[in-house]
């Protein structure tokens, strides 16, 4: 009975605990921003690439110029910095690609970086720095004034609210902070709507044709047929080049992943690629070699380095005084020469050449003492030499037949035996 009461009490407490848990439990979902992915950090225009990919275009993002210029001739190529075309060879290849029907969209390099910009210089495009407006200057002065604690807390709460908003709400709030005179209105043929684009307030574009009042033929066709901007200057212009076209921005950030969703930036991207099926993005370029940079900016240093190297080689290669012949005062004896030659033959494995002269000499002297020596068999020759020299036939056979003694002792015995035979003859 006691066990049943304990079981009942345990089940009652378990049921009460489950009831309290489910009564107070509340499920919710929380989204945390983990930051940019590796692909987005490597390619700042990844969002634009994915957007056009959803539209059915073949999009290719590279950081090398050669891979993109080999695409279809009627494709569109976006260069995030006009300074990426840093050689005449690449400029000629790019111009030929445009003439064949390509559409190049280039973002102008800042004035501090476009010194010697080959692409912009070819089309006579100048990048100008826009001065700060009075409102911006006032904001900078206000930023220098220390803020109260209440204002700092209010800004912190505003940042927290911004993080809680989704991308669309965040873009709407940002667009409300941009004044009308900071927006560029773009109108295209066949398009009934006006596109609002927010370019950077730091730079603007200029072409001599915009202020020209003379004949259009003076520009040889390299003149903009469309240009637009805001109160701060021109930020967008287009120039035709035979079958192709060049579109120039004053700012490449409008298509970056963090800005492509603002205003009509994404719509502008689709409008400019409407007649293309292939879109290439050049978001970076490998750094030129040190030799290329030195040849472009420091030719004097290369010239002086070559002169210094030539002078150093001339200094190290010269000699002083007449050529002196080497004189060796110490001479070796004939015995040392013979010993050195014999040691060389012994180490080289040519031992037969050490015994062969003695053996040949004995065969030449033996007929003088022993008649018909040349016609005798080898055993008879050994017997005759044994009687003449007093050596045993076995020793004579070994000395006269040996061509490759294995040890130094065998070699010495053979030489001694041959010397005794020669002395006896």
C-alpha cells in the first residue's frame, strides 16, 4: 500500500511540473547576424552577381583581367576601378573588345589614384574632387562637441533598433536620410520610369564636351551622348565606340553588396545588362610586379641601378700588373712519378698493365737461352724457365699467367718471381 501511495505522489508531482513548464514555456526564434561570409568578403559584388544569376544571366566574377576579356563580344563587363587597366596592351585589348560590340561599365578611380589612368585619359574623362557642403561641415563641427549621456544612449538604442530591422526596412530608413539634391536621376530610352541613384559625394566626372561650344567633330566621336548627375556634379556618362559602348560611374559602391538594395541601384544594373547574356565583374586585380611599377614610376632608378651594376662588374673584373706565370720550385723524383702512376693504375683496376711489361720482356729474352721456346707448350716453357731461374714451376706459372692479382701480397710475389726470371735470362 505504501508503494502505491509513493507512486501516486510521484506521478502527481511529475504532472504538476509538466503543467507548470508548458504553462510558462514560450518558444521564440532569434536571428543573429554572423557577418559576411568568406565569399562575400572576397567578392564585394557577390549580391549583384547572385541577382543577375537569378535573372538568367551568366555571371563571372574574377580578379584577373585576362579571364574576363576572353568572354563573348556582346557581353557586359564591369570594372570596379578604372586603374585596373594599367598597361597599353590591356587598354588596346579592351578597346578592341568594345569596338566588337562589348559594353564596358567602369567606375572611375579617385583623383588620388587616377594619375596616369589610361582608360579615362583615352576618353578624355576627368575625375574631380567635390568639396564638402555647408551642411556636412556643420555636421563635422557638431561631431567635435562632446555629447551628453542621454544623447549617447539614444544613439545606442537607435543602432540596436537598426540591427533588429530586416534589410528592406533598413534600406527604407537609409533612403529617407538622403536629400533630393544628393540623388542622380537617370532616364533611359524605352524606359518610362526615372531611376534614382545615390552616388558618393566625394567625386564627380567631367568631359570637355560638356563645356564645348564648337564643332562635335573635334572629339573624333569620343564624346558622351548621355550624362547625368546631381547638384554636386556629373556622376554618370556614356560614350559610344563603334559597335560597343562605355558607361562610366563616379562611384563603384552603388553595386557593392551593402548598397545594391538601396534606391534603384539593382534596377540600374538590370537595365544596363538588358541586352547581354553574359556579365563579367572585375572586382580586383593582381598587384603589378615590382619591375612594372618601377618602369612606370621610377625609370631613373632602373637606369642608375644598371649603371651601378656595370661599374661594379668592371671593378671586380679588372686585374693589376702583368700576368705572372706560376713557378713550382719543388720537383718530384722519377721514383715518385713511377709510384704515383702505379698507384693510379692499381686503384683504377688496370693491374694487368703493371705485370704485362715484365711478362712480355721475359717472353722476348727466353728464346735466346732456350732453343725453340716459342714452339713449346706452356707447361714445357714453365719447366725451361724453372731450370734456368731456379724457381718452382708453380711459381713461374702463377707469375706468367696472372693478369689480375687480388691482393698486394700476390702482386709483390709475382713481381719478385718475374724479376728473378729476367735476371737469370
